[in-house]
C-alpha cells in the first residue's frame, strides 16, 4: 500500500511518498532549509555542574493595632512569606543542558506587615531538563533519575516564613514584642548528566572526518579544519526520515591510544560515547583502517565492557582517494564494512540506511 502526503507552504510544495510494504527501510530526507549563517556555534552540553540556591523566608512583623475606637487593640503583625524552591522537571521538549545556568537562584519570600497581612510566597523556579537526566550530589551519589515525562526533583527547598508577633499572643502575654526571622533556603551543588545523549555516536581518530560527515548528513555545523582535535565538545545533528522519525547523531571528540588512561581528552570522550545507544567506528581509509579499528576496540573494552558490546558499525571514510579505496577493498574481505566519502557524498545513502536499521533494532 502506498500513501502520499502533500505539504503546501508559501514557497514549498513537498510530496513525500511512503511505502508501507514489509521490509522497506525508510529513506533519509535531505533538509530543504539552509544552514545558519551565524558565527556563534551552539555546543551540545550533556553534563554540567550547577548550584541550586533556594529563597529565604520573609521575616515576621512586630506591629500593634491602634484604632480610633479602640486604643491598644493588640498585636497584628503578619507572618513572612515562604521562599521559592528550585526544582528540576523532566520534559521531552529539551534535548540538552545548554540552557542551565551555573547558579540557579529562587527569590525570597516577602516580609509580613501590619493589619494581619502575611508576606507573599515566592514563586518556585522550575528548570526543565531532558528525559533521562541523572542528578548527582556533591559526593557523587545519584539522588535523582528523571525518566518519565513531568517527573520532578526538588533540588533546594525554600526557607519557611517567620511568624509575626500575633502568633505569640497568649493569655498572659498580651503585648508580645517578638517575631521570627525567616528561615534560610538551602544552597546545594549538583552534577546533571544526560543519560542518553544521542542514538548514534561517531567515534574515531582525530581528523578521521567525523565533523565533515555530520555536516553532510544534517544541519549541524561543527568546526572542520586540517588539524587534530578540532572538536572539543560534542555536536548533535538530526537526520529526518520519510516516516517522520528523527535519528540523533553525535560528533564526539577524537580518540587516541591510551584514552582509557585519560590521555588526550581521555575519560571525558569515553563518557560521551557511553551515553550513545549505538556506535559508528569512522576510520580514515588513507591510514591503515585495520589498525585504527583494533585501537578503538581496545580502548572501549578497557574503559567499559558494556560499552564495547554496544551495537556498532564500521565505516571507512575518504574512499575517494586511491589509497583509501585499496584499503577499503582489502578490509571488506575479512569483515563487514561500509565505504563512504563524507567530502563528496559517496555512499551516504547506504550509510543512512544502516543508521536507521540500528535505530529500529534499538527501539524494538
């Protein structure tokens, strides 16, 4: 059965045809929207350290009512308002922690006033974070795991408001000259980590072409330059398919021998790779891809056995070069590999088909 969907816009008429026959793999769509021309590049933040500062409670009031018809009518000091909490809430609309500030502070409650007027309670500060965000305290213990939509974690509780002098009125104390100060709000430090950064992560040696490949298949704009470690932070690109699914691909910092011992970007790189559901070994075809694959596999296994067992695919880049083409033909005799050229776009359709198969197998 074939269904056609027609989208009409002011400058666009796009016809998407979907084939629902069994065994058909959805095709990747090329983005019709041009890349941004802004000079500032937004990095993907999957881990950050924040300090949550809750608001203080308002002070109670000391006041005595003096009406024209009744002198010394008694105490009428109101209570102070409560300080605001700092709350983290999970939502599917957020994909990273770019919006999280280093210090998240809630407002204090208002002071109480005369005539039994209580102070206003401060509004809570709700910070939305991606689904699957892990919250660790200053000691490194996991204190929160926001896995479901709308789940909340109170990071810092606001201080309670102080009570006014009317609260202390008794049969023996008719004119109390005492009121409470508002309680101080909590100030705590947390580390936020996004458990699942992307569906697929690109791993490889520096200058293997990871950033060039991400630019070719998505609208992401990682820096491309002919020197190693041009990517110091991960970039995320979204690849749309004709069945309205989107697969997130992460361009991760380059790996070098000894990374599990924290050489180069070391543990920081491996932590990024650990948050991806599948791995793409992107090998430089012009420089002995077999040796690169052995080193990458060894580094992953030394860091985490679980990470080494993730679904993976081997891709040889730069096969537009003669020496890379020879290495590709030699390597595919012993293992299943894909040859592409991120610079010229050669075999990118086959690469995106394999990406979708990895995504579907993970979802199922």
